[in-house]
């Protein structure tokens, strides 16, 4: 009955294997293997080595004293050295028993020699300090995936047959768990790589969309002031007319702006235009449209307004030009504006399509603006004649 595994050993072995199978990820699996061997065998020192790409083995996990962990974790064993050690060892079924670590020491491989064990004994059943027992773990194709090394039995004796049987059985199940953990980690790595690629693709698409949106914005907005340009204005105005939204169109032409360009240059003139654009933005409501058609011509569209509110806004727009425009480092510039308004109640225009009605409103506002400009010029001339210098 020497080889029969006692019930007292089977129960911890099943619990240990359950913990190995329940582990998530390679590192957790390897630590469960080390802890499981320590729990279901008499060995107090358990070292797990895993085959890395290229064939070398790395100590990844340890069960035992902290000094063992600090000394061994991360150490490498060349694959050819491990192969020679297994060739020199005594085969105990699927286990390999070493009577010395000379093969490792000769190749400067780190080994741990327990100080608490004797180095010599006349008792052949005594476990000595130079001894070591290895349980290789093989994958489905009989490729080596790792090695479990054990040392320092609690009773100080050579392992009984049932202990060796437990170690063999555990190494077989542990090999399967390692293969599965490797597959899981490989699948996780692939998923993470795919997610990174998808995220990069999403960012690329977002950047392209943002770039396209920026190009569309540039194509439909005045580069100097950021206001809507003629294309944007006419399309939005036509849409509002088609939706029968009551609105007012204000045509704005600056007065005395030519003097600014002539006296101070176009750079200052551009600054004045930006100030004018800001004043118009501040004078209207959030949903209204402010556009620059070019030069010193601006258009405002007040959306969803009654007639009285539309003319009240006309007064506010007039007031926007009541104060001089101040440009840093230059005298304040008095820039007035002539404004014309065209109001649309939002009623259906049976004889006109929306874009034609939109052009009609712009033309009407433009005409009223020029009429107002001519009226102001006439008043100025009369004043000059009445009060000669």
C-alpha cells in the first residue's frame, strides 16, 4: 500500500487543484501551483520555473520562506542546462531526483542550499542538503512548459511513493493549467491589441471627421471674423424661409471705414472689422445669424421674431456703432454703419421657392440700407451748406 495516496493527502490535493483551475491569469495560476504543492506534499520549499520563448526557464513563483523568494524569483536556468540536469538525474517515474546541484553550479545557475538540512548521513532514507526533486510539466505536444522543484521535506526523509505519485499527478494537472493560462493570456493580449487598434481607428476616424468638419467650417465661414460667409448665410436663410419662420434680415454697410484703411493700413482695418463682428455678435440673440459678405458688408438674420421685436433689434444694432472702435496703440476709430431691414412674417410664398425669397429679402434689406445711407449723406450736405466754414 506504499503507493496508495492516503485520504488525508487526497483532500488537500483536490483543494489545491481546484485553486489552480480557478486561478485567473498565468501568474495567479503559477502561484496556485506552488502553494498547492506545498499544501499537499511534505515539501516546504517549492519553486516553479516556466519555459520562456527561446527555451530558457525562469523562476516565476515560490512557496516557502521569504528568503527563498528573494533569492530565486526572476533567476534564469538555460534550457540546455536543465536538459543536462534531467539526463544526469535519477528517474523516479516522471520525476527527476538530483543528488547534487553540481550541473547548475558549474554553469553559475543560482541554487538554494538549505542550511537546516544535513550534508551527509549514514541513513540512506535521510533527505540531504544537496538533494533536489524535479517534476517537469509537459504540454499537449510533450513540449516542456515548466518544472516544479521541491526541497526540505517536513519529516527530513526521502519522499514516500504516495508523495511522488501526488507530485506526478499535480504536475500533470498543473501543466494543463499553465497551457490554458497561456492561451487565456494570449487571447487577452490579442483582445487588448485589437482594442488598441480599434481605439486608434476610432481616433483616426474622429480626427478625420474633425478635419472634415473644420474644412466645412472654413468653407462656410469668413476667415477674418469667424462669421458665416455668403454661402452659409444664403443656405440657412433659405432653410428658414422654407420652414416659414418669421424673421428679419438686416443689411449693414460700414461708414467711414475707407478712412481707416487709407490712414492706418489694412492691418488696422482688419482689427476694426473683427471688433465690429464682436459687437454684432453681442447685440443679437443666441440663435440669430451674423454673416460677413466681404469687405465692410455684414448681414444679420434675426430668427423667430415679431415685427416690433425686429425693429427693436434694429435700434440695438444702431447703438452697436455709437461708440468708437478702439484698437490697441491707435486712436479710437469712429466707424458708423448704415442699416437696412427686411421683415418676413413666415407666410407661405406660393409664387417663390425658398432660395428666391431669401434673395428677395437680402435685396430688400440692401436697398433700404442704401436708401438710408443716401439719406444720411444728403443730411450731411445740407448741414454743411447751412453751416459753412
